């Protein structure tokens, strides 16, 4: 007798929830087992031997001898792997590829080594999401998810390993591409549209398929809030073309990718009444609630709105008529960490339960001063006492903040991720964490993360354009303006002039471009390739503005001795104060330079000049 699909779905859901119960109930035992497994499998790795582990696989020796490290500490080993050394440096198993993080080091994406079996672990975490969701929103197996998912460009290291973002790696893997039919991973976007390398064609095809199946859609989303808003913006710009295609059952000739075209054509049928309906909705003056208007059966928006993405909550509420915003998981290139077991909780209350089988987790207590963790100036390596402050997963204290430190199967040992988390509660013995922030990041509109030092250097480079005019920057601050789509960086400059020569607008435009050229490669990729970041803007403010800013801070209790102009502002009254004193503004006239891969590899791969 064939199995009743409903029963088998219930069984799968039950198993997944039981798994979560088991690993959270036995969090400590699971963590110790994971550590032991990682250390025994990698006992011959050069890195472990170098630090004196000498084949020990026990918890005590690991805690005593292994240093807590940052990416910069590992860079020489990572460079060796990238350059083709395939000996077991960090891990016994062969490194299958590098995952390129949105976190940067020296202006370039960090490279995270990974191994084949990690795909299985990531896939396991994904498989838990819908069984959890089903407890709160049943019936999701009766329709489809409209998710805007994309792949990004790949590069090859000099040693021949692929380097690409973790999601590109996952979508191209058989775990995603060849997934068996499952009502929970039934998406409106055919795989071929997700795997289309041209981002315009990919978005167009996915939107077209989402529109054609509008009544079947029960949930919508993207990975990050910024990506979903970009999709709505795309609809705003392109709905006449899309409606034309729906009316006629033909696909726009700009979509040239053969597999994307073919997959869309299987879904697209001439449907003049649907085209009329979409046209009418998109022509209305206000786009308030456009999601619920065009996709009337949508129950929630599945996007990450924790961390810096919280800046997009008002926009999402506007477009979705305040549908629940659901943050399902917390993950990174280094490792997938955990999931949200109460997916309908408010964004400000979201907590993630770290799944103890994913990696070995440790926590470094942090004490933020005035709510700010600006620890660029903190030493990156820990002194021996701090080493002993690290606590295990089951020993964290409610309400305390910690920096996450991980040991992974793929060869990161006691690695500081740079995320600050706060313990919000417990699921059985496993803690649940609010995501507080990424250390040091001052500006971010998409997956870009700009720190204070990068910003400072960029402004310093730009200031050189003012020298011929005897002008200098007296003070500056910055702001991530997400009221525009895409969002963009704004710099407020107070400029001091010692001569009467006026500075032409083109000079400030050059300053904008120089800042963009000086920012890290994730920022520049966002500008050039993903178009997820708009032109950088400089706003010149009246002289005396930063004194007013100081007066404001002092009147709110800041100490005059300790006051420093903030390098980034977020608080609305301060932004209003700055905006009220703007005398002129300038935008970057073009995109900065960006090419895929690391700058060292590009140099490495450049053809030799003939002599
Ligand atoms: P990447 O390595 O580029 O995938 O970026 C991973 C980083 O993105 C994490 O270390 C976090 O800083 C951030 N991140 C990932 N998931 C979340 C989430 N659910 N909420 C807030 N930030 C997140």
C-alpha cells in the first residue's frame, strides 16, 4: 500500500521536533561529543599539532592549550590552502571550497574553508524550519512559497578551489537542486530561475512566476529584508513589462538565459484577467499593502529583520499591511548556528536556539559600555585570564551578553565570529539568544559591513581632494539611509575653508567616489554587481553644526571630557538636526571598481605582459 502523504508529513514533522527536544535536553552531552568528534577526526591536522594538542581529544586539554583566535590569526594558513597546499592544515578531510563571508579582512571577503559533509549539516538545519513553523501556521503544505533567491559570482583561488558565498554553494548543490518533492519546499521560482547567473534575468523570471501563481502563494520572503524590498522595488519598476508577458503568455526577449526561459514557459500561460488585475493594483497611487493585494493568501513574510536588518521593518510593514515578519534562522559562512523556535514572535523579541550538533560553541562574556561595543581598539588576542572566561553553551547566564566563539568540523578552532548575543531564555538545557549586533560595524544597508576604521581611511583618502582649495574636514559623521531603495551611505561633513576659493561640485563628487573606491569589496560588489546599495552621498553642513551636536549630547547627559563626535548616527532627532543644517549635497557620479575574487588573485591571474 502506498503511504498516505499526509501521514508521512506528520511523521517527518514529529521526528524533526523530537530531534530538537533531544538535542536541547542533552545539550551538554551533545556538545562534548561534538568536540570530541571534531578533535579526533582532525587529530593529525597541522594546526592542532602546532598548538600542542598532540592527538589529545579531551575537553580539558583543548581548553588549556588552544588559543581563541580571529580570522587574521588564521590568515596565513588560509592563504596556504588558497594557494594550493592540500596537506591537512586545518582539517583532515579535504577542503572542498571556500565560502566567502560578507565579513571582510583587509578590505576583502573572509574565506571560510568548508568540507563536503557540512552541506549535510546545513541541510539538516533547513529541514527543521518547516516542522517548527507548521506548529504555528498549519496548512503551509497546501500552497507555495514565493522566495526571491539568488546565486552570486564565483572565483577560483590560485590553488584551484572555488570561492563563493555559502548560499550560492547550497543552491548549486544537489541538496537543493535535486531535493525530492516536499510540500514545504515547493516554491514559485523554478530552480533554473534561481540558478540563472544574471541577476536581472533571475529576478524578472522569479517575479513573473510569482505573479502567475499569485493565488497559490501562502508565504513570501528572501534571505534578508533588504533583498525582499529590492524585489518589491523591481516590481514597481517593471510591472508593465511583466503584465505584458502575463497577458500574452510570452516572455520578454531580454530574458535570454535558455534554461530560465524554458522553466518560466512551463508556468506562463496567456492570462489577460490576471494581467488586468495586477496592472490595476500596481497603478494605484499607494503601494501600501501591495503584498496582500497581489498575493491575497500570504500568511507571513519570511525574512531576517534582526540585527541591522531591523531598519527595514517599517517599510516591510507598509508593503505587507503588517503581516507577521518571520525570522527563521541564524547562520553564517563559518557555520549554521540555529533557529527561531517561536517564529511568530515580534522582531524585537526574536531569539535563536543554537542547535548543539552544528558545532562546538563557546561564549566570551562582553560588557558593553553605554550599549556600544566598539572594540576595534580592544586587543584582538585574549590575555590568558580572558581565555578562562569562556563558558560553554549550557553555562551561559540569562540576560548576559556574549561574543560567539565556535569550533567547527571544517577546521575552525575557538574562532571568534564577531557576533554579540544576549541570553533571552532556554529551550530545555539549550540557551536561546537575541542577536544584538556584529562587533565594530558602523554602516550597513545590505550584507555590507563597514567598520569605523574603514570609514576613517576612506574619508582621509577623500579629504585629499580638498587640499588644493586649502580646505579640510573639521568633523564628520555618517548615516545608513534606507528611506531610499536601495539604501545608501550618507556622510555629513563640516568643512573648514581658509581661502575664499569656492569648491566646485565636481570635487565633492570626486570625494564621494574616492570614499566608495576605498570601502571594502562587499560594499563595492553591492554597488556594482548586486545594485543593492545606492550612490554614496556627502551632505555639507553649516559651520558650527558639530558643536550643536555636542550641545545636544551634553544636554542629554554626556560628559564633556569624554565627548567625541559619533562616527555614525542612528537616532532620529540627531539626523533631523544634521539635515536641518545641510547647505549642499553631492552623489557619487558612477560606480566604484569591483571584480570578483580577491585583489591578490586578480593580480595573480593577470596575463603576463610580453617583453
Ligand atoms: P555571512 O558569513 O556573510 O553569511 O554573514 C553571517 C553574519 O550575518 C552572521 O555572523 C551575523 O552577523 C549575520 N546574521 C546571520 N543571520 C542573522 C540573523 N538571523 N539575524 C541577524 N544577523 C544575522
